[in-house]
C-alpha cells in the first residue's frame, strides 16, 4: 500500500508541492534568519513528495538529548520562529491541507489521502524542530523515550 499510495500521490501533485517547498527552502536559505525555516521546508518537501510510510517526530524524540543550555536555546528560538510561521504562512497552509483532507474524506477510496493531508496540515502549521522519518523509526524512538520515562518514574534508570 505504501508504494502504490506514494506513486499515486506523487503523480497527482506530490511532486509539484514538494518542488514548491524546495523553492521555499532555497528562498529561506538566502538569509541567516530563514535557515530554521529552510530546514523545515526541506522536511515538508520530503513528506509532500512521498507521505505514505513516513511519520513526523520532534527532533528531541530522535536524539534523546535532555534539556541542556544548547537545547533550551534552540528550542526557544524554534518556538519563536514557529510562532512567526504559524501567524503568517502556517495558518494558510494548514487550512489548505485541512480543506484537502476534508474533500478527500468525501470518497471512501481517497480516505488514506485524507489522512496524509491531515499529517501535512500538522507539520505545515508548526514545522521547525520536526523531522520526517520512516514510521518504524518513529515508533522505535517513541518506544525508547517511553521506556526511559517509565524507568525514571520507577527510579530504575539504567545508564546507557
């Protein structure tokens, strides 16, 4: 299903949306301030081209780093950039993907495409600090983080 869904998605507009995101990434990369948005736009392009079999996770779920001075600073800057993004382009893109998802839900055969549109809507509204990874990797990262939190709650934290 993943391969067929990705082919259909790509042929019927995924390539175009991904290309637009890559052009946006290039435009954002021209400025120093736009570099976080450039990285986020590249992640959006990856998901827009081939969304089936991919999931969106926060970067801290992947790297397993706790709160340090660096992660707090980058998290704060990412939050500020996300606020600016959400108030400008993010809301428009979010509503567009949301509308596409609702339209796709009208037909039974396009429900999987509706679900992908909703996934894209979430990422397009708040993109900085998110990474697009295979579903299996996302599940493993979430499982590892859940186990670490459970160990911490039990007081049986094991050094890695």
